[in-house]
C-alpha cells in the first residue's frame, strides 16, 4: 500500500505541474517533474521487487525455467516474471510414504506363506542442485508432495518389499525386522536416486501372517502355505498343550512350594509372635511380680505393724487382766486371811472357854473321885465280906468278864479299824475328788489349749494349702496368714498363760473356800459334839473312873467318831450312785473281814473293873444328826 501511494505521488508530480496553467514557472515545473519521476521510478522498482522477486524458504527450493535458462534456487531468491519465467517448487521436507499389503496382495515369504505388512518409507529430496533439478524433472510440473511422490515410487517400494520377503521365511522376517528393513532400503535407495530422491529409513510397523480365509487353495503358493500353516499350528498346538500341562505342573509345584513357604513363613511368624508374646508376658509378669513383691513388702510391713499393735494391745490387755486378777486374788487372800485369823481367834477363844469348862469338870470329877474312893473303901469291906460268897461264881463272872472284855476289845478294835477305814476312805475320797477336780480342770484347760492349737494348726495348714496354689500371685496372703497364725499362737499362749494363772488362782481360791468350809464345819462339829456330849453326860447313868485325861480322851474319841460319821454321811450323799454302791461294798467287805465269828455283840461293854458302861449311841446319833443339819451344803 505505501508503494502504491508513492507511485501515485510520483506520477502526480511528474504530470501535474505541466497540466496547470501559469501557477508554476518552468523551472519549478521541471524540478517537480524530475522529483515526481524519481518518486515514480522508486515506487516502480519497489513494486517490482515486492511483486516479482521470489524467495526460497529453508524447507523449500524451486527451479526457474524460461528466459535466462534453468536456475535452481535454494536458500535465496530471484525475479520471476510470470510471462517470461516458470517456477517448479521442490519440497526439501522428509515425506512418509505408507505401504500396506494385505489379503490377496500380501507378500509371499520364502516358506510360501503370505504376510500382511505395513511399512513406512521416509523419503526426501537432497538439498543439492542436481537432485533438486532431477526431482523437478521427474515430477514435471507437479508439486513435490507426498501424494505425488507415493504415486511415483509406490510400485518401486512394493517391488523392493516383495524381493526381500521372498528371500526370508515368516519367522525370520519377524525376528529380523531391522535386517529386512535394511535390505529393502538398499534396493529402494538405488531406484529412488534416479528421481532425485533419497531414502532415510524404512520402518516395519506391522507384520503378521495373512488370515487363512484370504488364501486360495488352488493357488500353489497358498496351498503350500496352508500346508505349512497346518503343520506349524498342529505342532504348535501339541507343544502348547505340553507346555500348558508342564506349566500347570510347574504352577502346581510352584503353588505347593509357595504354600510351603507361606506356611513356613506363617509358622515363623506365629513362632515369632508367640515368642514376642511370651517376652511381653515375661516382661509384664516380671513387672507384675515386682509390683506384687513391692505390695507384699508393703502389706507385710503393714501386717507386721498391725500384728505388733495387736500383740501389744493383747499383751497389755493380758497384763492388765493379770494385774487386776492378781489384785483381786491378793484382795481375796487378804480377806480370807483376815477371816481365817478372825475365825482362828474365835476358835481359840472358844477352846479357852472349853478348857476352862474342862478344868471345872476335872475338879468336879476329882471330888467325885474322892467321894468314890471313900465309897469304894466302904464297898471294899463289903466286897471282902462278899468275896467269899462270890468265889463260887468268880470263875463264871471272870470268864464272862474276860469274854466281855474280849468282846469290848474286839469291838473297840473294830471301831478303831472302821474309824481308820472311814478316815482313810474319807481322805482318799477327798483327795481323789480334789485330784480329779484339779485333773479335770487341768485336762479341760489342756484340751481347750490343744483344741485351740489344733484349730490354729488347721488354720495354718489350710492357709498353707491355699497358699501353695496361689503362691505366685498371692504371696501376701500366705505371709499375712502366717502372721495371723503367729498372732493366733501368741493369743493361744496368752490364753494358756491366762488359763494357767486362772487355774492356779482358782485352785488357791478353791483351797481357801475348802479351808474356810472345813473350819466352819469343824467349828459346827465341835459345837454339836460338845452339845451331844453334854446331853449324853446329863442323861447317862454311869460312873467313869480315871484321871482327867481319860475324860479328854473319851471326848476326843467321841468327837472323832462323830466327825467321821458326818464325813462319811456327807461323802455318801455327794458321791454318785455308782460311787455310793462301790463304797458301800468296800466298807461291807472290810467290816465283814474284821467282824469275829461269834455274833454275841449285843452285850454292853464293861470297864476294867467289871462294871458295865452304857454306850451313848442315841446321843452320838443325835449329835451326828445335829452336825449334819448344821453342815453347810455345797452345790
């Protein structure tokens, strides 16, 4: 557009001044015309250059023919006048030419098999002037494009493919594609050079056997190919079957091996997991054991403190009880001693009164003796007078007296023996009762102690047996149980000490009570005996010859007999039925052994001078009854 404007301006300046009348002088007109002409010339040159000058691009060359001869232009430019010159463009780009041969047009290999093939040929025009000119001449006025080139060299390419395919079998073609492409390239390269073309490379993009449906059995090549295909396919089928079976066997073996390996790995994993769990359990158990041991230590310390506290409390309680019991016993002993002293004083006082009474009685008896002596002298004279009279009967009386004395001696001995037996029996029974009672208390205490020990031992054994099953997790229970057994043993020891002290103090208290009762009984017996003797002497019509000691001896014998009878009676009442029967049999057997064969025991005893002395059995019985009535009864 600017060039056209420049041309128009130049034309206007060249022609315009001469068309105007009188506006410009000649010189100006000439100058303007010259300037316009110059501008017109410049515009025409620029238009010529821009419109008629043709340049060759980097991928394109052209051949100009016409005036001036043939000129190959590449990497430059030249003027091309449409009427004078003709331009044949030649592309320098690489062109891809596709060649496909399928079905009936497929290639035939060396082993008479047809091959469906797809190949790409990469062709270009060499950039030298000769090849460009040769390509332009081969194609004539056609543009050098892939379609035109393919139309030109298609049969050459197919011929080269057929030539090379006929020299190789199907498998070789497939396995040696590079060699196949190189062989085709060598053949095509020489054929394309005459057309100014060069082959860069050949690519086999698809190569496969042609489908048998496209083959013709009447064709020799196809018939041989079908036979070859049948042989190969059947053989391949057999081999494939063998391979499949072998593959199945290998798969099974591989599966078995894999299963074994998996099982081994699972076993290893299980063993590792079990070992890991065991380690974790061991660590946990160790920690739990440490915690349990620490807890056991703490519990043992707490239990020991509690046991010590309990022992201290029980010990203090036992000591306090012992102190209280000792104080009570001391108090009771003091009271008993005081009472005993009081009773002893009363007894001594009464004995003094009785001695005074006895002295008075002795004095009276002395006077009676003197009176009796006087009377005796009178009676002696009378007796002398009568002696002669009685000489006849002396022998009889003497024998009777001796017999009566013998009877009295036997009766006295029997009485003494019976008294001794009664006293011994009473003493044995009392001792037996005391011993049995003490032994019973001791046996009861020992049995109670043994029972508690057995209970404690049973508890300890039970705790030990329970601890054997729970020792790993419950050591504290065993220790606490053992400490409880120790506490129980300590309690049993304390209880045994308490029972021993109690038994000792109870024995002392029992002895004190027995002594008290004995003193009371002796007092009452003596009072009753004195009253009985007083009644007996007041009612009896007898004369006693002898000194005061004779009277005292008689009193003592009387009181002893009364006390023995009372004791025997009390013993018979307190003994059980079996004991009473046994004691009665013993006394009966002893009495029967001591009784003489003569049964004339009804005669009254006589004194040493031959006079009979009545025995106050009624008074003694009454004294015994009174004593028995006044004797305190024990329940």
